[in-house]
C-alpha cells in the first residue's frame, strides 16, 4: 500500500517514454555499492490491521483523571475545534506562500496574532513557534539582539525544561545564563526572564522586576500561561517587553506533550526582531482586503545566514485550533474557564494539605499548578496514584526533597477532586 | 476552483462579533476572583476576543477553509516540500493517544514509548544511522539539533575553537546557513559545477582544520543525486570534518540508498514530508535526527531505551547537548509516521520513492515538450528545476496556475537558476494529473507570450487578486485595528 494511483500499464508507458524498462533503472546512475542496502522493516499492514495494532498499543497506556500541569493540562476543548481544524484545506496545505490561494490560513493567522496580542497585552504576535520552551529561547535571543548583550538572568522558578532548552540555545551563540531569585537584576543582562504564573503556580506582581530590568537596560521576557492571563493582569500591563508561552491549554489535546504550539508577542518597537512567520493586512489591485506573509526579509529563505532564526515550519494547525477555541469561548467563556481552573486548584490544594506530613511549597495566590512537599518519594506516590486511575504528583527534586507538582483544571468535578484527594491520602 | 463568498470583503471574526453574545460555554465553578487573587493581580479590561455564537464560529472557519487550497483539493507540486497525500488512517491513529500527559508515570504510557522506540529503530534502518532522537519539532529544528551535536563533538575533542566554518553548497535550502549561524558557526558557500552537483575540487580546497561540517541535501535542490558523494565524504572525513545530511529530499531515495552508507554522520528527517504526515498549513512537523555511534553521546535528553519488554526514558547522558524542546517532541506526528511506515513496509517505501522519481522525470519531459527548459538536465530524481520560455516570469506563471486549478511549484529557488520553477509532483499523483498540469503550464506560457498584460494580471478566479506585498511591508498591519 503506497497510495500511488499508477496502474502497471501506466508505469510501463511512463518508463517507456523515458527510454527505461524497470523502476530500478531510475537509480542506475547511483553508486552500485550503495544501492539496495539490507533494511529490516516489518511487513506491510492493511489499514484495518494497522489501526487494530495501534489500538492494542494504546491499550498498553493507562489514561486516567489528570491532576498534572507544567505547561500542559487537561482542559476542555470545544467539539468544533477538531471538526474545523482538521478540514483538509487547512490540514493538507503548506506554509501560505501563494497568498491568493491561501487566504483561509493567512486570515486565520492574522486573527490568531490579534488574539495573542490581546491576551498578552502586547502589540504584536507572530504566527506561532514550536512550543513554550523553544518560544522562550527565541524570545531571549530576540532580546539579546535588541540590546546587543550576551548575558541572561533567568528566575529559578521558570519551568526547568524551558531553562534547559534556553541553555542549549544560548550555549550555541556563546551567551551566558545566570539563575536568579527575586527581583534583583545582575549587571550587563540583556534579558531578564521570569514565568507568570511561575512553574510552581504562584502569581506575583512582576512590575518591580520589570522596573529593575529596565533600569539596567535589559528587556523583560515573561513566559506566561495563555489561560491565566484571561483572568490575571497580562504581561504587557506590568512592563514585559516580550511574552512567550505554551499554547496547549487553548484547544489542544495533551498528546503526551506534542504537537502543541509556542506563542511570542512583543512591544511594537521590537517587531523587526521577531522570528518566524507574520501575516499582514493588504489589498489587491481592486482594493479588496487580503492577507500576505509580511516582513519575510527577516526569515531564513530570504536572509539565509543572517536570518533572525532558522525557523520555517512552525505549529500552524495547533495555533489554528487555539484561534477556533478562543473564538468559540469568547472573552467571558475564557475567563470562566480560568476562574474555574483556579478555584478547583485551590480546592484541591486545601484537600491535599489535610494529609498528615504534607507541607505547602507553593503559597496562594496560585493559578492551576501548585507544589507540595510530601513525606515520601513522589515517584512512588505518582505510581500508586496511577494504579488508582489518577495522574498527579510530578516529582520536582530541584525544588526540594520530596517536592511534587499538582494541577487542576475546570474539567474536574467536585467528586473527582475528592476522589483524588482520598487516593492521595491513602498513598502518601 | 470554486470559492463560495459573495462580493465584498470576507469578514474578520472580530467583525462578526456582538457585545454580550456567547458561544461555547466551558464547565463553570462558582468562585470569587478577588477572594482567590486579591484585587491587584486581576486583569482590568478583558481581552478583546470575538463574541460570537458557536454556529458563527463554524461558518467562519468553514468558509475560510474554502478560501484555501491543500493537497486534499488540489495538485500541489511544491519543490522540496513533498506534498504527497496524507492518508486519513494516520489521523485516526493519532487520535488514540490524545489523553496522555507527558508527566504521568512512564509505566503508564508504555504503549506510547514502545511506538516511539520502534519508530526510532525503523528510521535508523532507513537512514543507516546508529542512534536517534525524536525530539526536534520540525526540519529546521532538527538541523539545529544536528549542528549542535556536531559542535559538542568538536568541543569535546578540543577542536571547536579552530573549527568555526560550516560549508554549504550554493544550492542549499535557506535553513542550512541560518541553522549554521544559530549554532554559532560561520557559513561559507561552495559553488555548484556545470552539472549542478557540488564542485568537488572547490570543496576540497575549502576543507581543513578550520571546518566543522558540511551540510548537504542529496538529491540536491536541483533534484540531482551527488554522484561523487563517496569521494566527497571520504575527503571531508580525512580533514576531520563532519557530514550533515538535510533530509528534505529523502523521499527520492528511501529504501534504495542510505545517507549513513554515503558517509553522513548526522541526518535529519522531515516526517511531514517523506512520511506523509500533514503539513497543517505551516506545521506541526517533526524532525528526528539520526547520528553515527561517535555522536550518540551528544544527542538531546531524554532518549527512549528498551530493557527487556519495558521501555524507559534515559536522562542520564552527561555529554548531551541538553534539551531542544520540552517533553518528548511532537508525539502525535510520530504516531502518524509510524503508521505510514507500518502500512508501506520496505517494498512500499521503495516503490513510493521510485514512483516519485518516475512522476518527476515524466513531468520534466512533458514540460520540455511545452518549451520549458531545464538548465541542469541530468538524471533528476523526485524534483527538477525548470525555466519558463524567454521573457516569462516564474511569479506570473505561478499566479496563472492558480486559475487553472493547480498549486504552483516553488519559485525563485534554488537561487542559482533564474526564474526557477522547482517542481516536485510526488508519487501520489496520477499520470493524467501530470499531463493536465503540463498542458496548463504550456497554455499559460503560450498565451502569456502573446498577451503579457493578461499574464501579469493573473490570478483572476481566486478570492482576491494579486496582493500588494509592498504595502503590507511598508506600514505593517499585523493585528486587527479595533478602533
């Protein structure tokens, strides 16, 4: 099954037109010692058989009620998101280089950019990046380009995986990274980085941090949660110059961590430093409104070695899902979802703290995630919870012995939260 | 092509909104925001998201999709992009794994890990590599990962300070030099020879202890297989230079020859090209990176390992370059590629590759009959680069093709061919489609030569006519102006 439409007769005719006899002849000019290597792959499977096989693999997983966070959470996804985003016109298109035949995706990107700018409280957003972690790395590189500095101060409460990715990207260009706590900003930093709400869920006023960063000539880069900022003050309102984040909570399934999308938004003065695609408004010869990929002179296919980033394919279909979810929920729906998430998280926190020997690491106010110090190894707690049909207690040893991360979302019912708490009390 | 929208601008979702209108409602929990967060931390004004009904959202995006073409609607011979059919079985399979959280106990996603491990083994076998990471989220992300691995290797050997240069052919994808820069290297271009292959003598003159790596695509962007690849990689290795294989064009050769056997040390794959996962209008992709054994210690963490019949994530890799993405990469894309490989098997993959070459070669001959020339007309493989008859512009032809119901080829690339039309039909297109496409291009060229104004005015049947890019760039409007 190779999905090719050719009949044997057609293959013969086409080969004949080229003066060839067999398909092998198409490779006759290649080095013969390279040709036809021994490759072991399983035999081909019928569509029905392969889907049953995949079903059997999926049954070896144990999905359950999810009380985990860290950027990815189990949020409500309106049914129309799957239906609309998987339409073949969207799903099977390439990057919209040919604008006249790509108005659907280009307009959707333009609308998405507007929504991300609104959520973050900043002026302009790009069409999407890979994920929250690489978006942070791109945001920091942007800040270093703009300040022409090579030093980055990162709060220890930024997601550990985001810091790891950032370190990988910064090592490559020879920039240094220092980890910080609190509002102090080291001299010479081009970018000051914080997460809001932070990795442990806490929500703090970051205006003093923004002021401290600006006083030292640095840009303030904030990794944020696109759902939280429907309810909480957005980064633009407390002085962030760049906001980035993981978009999964908006309309995307958890899918073991991907594909999701990263977003990035900046103040207008930083526009020309943005990496990746941008959709811009224009008109055609008849004055009709239309959209094109704008400012592509920043990008790799034009600028090559001098591009702002090497990114080309990003996460357009995931960003489209977010735009559809945001349109369906609207400002009020999104705010309700954020509030329900925060309320459920607070309820869960209170119940879990009733267990003897469990201490809080996160202090209110917090949004969806919170961390606790358990009295035993969280690996074991996580495993025993999984055996009971719940996923929670992600071990975060960097933040203390027996530290574990939890989260709630609006999807959890009162009964489910209580059932999880009972299971937690049993195993902890 | 038919587009269903009456005269006038297609509304933006913000223009359909009405204050107070509600769409889909989320689960609700009664709570007081001030009690949870205090007054200071709360948002003052709500984000100006559209206020529309659920039906309006459905109509908006359904009608937007009708202003868009994809492989599902249209022949899409975009060079170097491998726009083959994306089987729906792949989508059905991916949906089976949507409810897994990346931080749940790995013992509770053994099925997913088994799939990732098996996919890694298949991709290693197909590319001839010893170790693999599935973490990179797209082709260019894989390139960055691969170049950082090479960087770490040289650093470990104490040679990074001297090896500052990365060589790329002048026919390379733009992402190659951009990646080399991002990985902290200087880029130097190597010319192509008269046949369109890398100028081997020029390349050999560039080699030395100052060179870290060579980035190559094979077949290259002219569709030509680098026939002296073994001499090339041998010369590079003798100078301590690592060989990077850009997998964008693997569709031409999968199963027939392997980058690993050609002497490449690093390979990235584009699962959203070669392995039939949909491109999504600009992603998601997946860009796994395979390496030879000497580079395995530097791959990103974590790697999926098998112990007996259990699978685990290996984070304990002290020489690793670190992470390039959160979690385990674009897992949903990996599921799709896995299913594609399982459905085709080795013989299916080889047949698909050969038919992609057959289609491209056949179309090339058809276009030559229509007066198009092929500047580097060697034994091209899955794609070729044509030039229109004298006086015609690639851009104009591309726009006119839209009126004929075809997506145009890649244009103005590679840079070494003027008015380039880079055409990759893929194996999933029929002989009739190829003939109709050649016919259409021939008609456009003939009419365009007689009536240049007509050609310069195309397209005529699309939802909008040719758009003013200068205006979009001069004073960029990138968000909806609410006021």
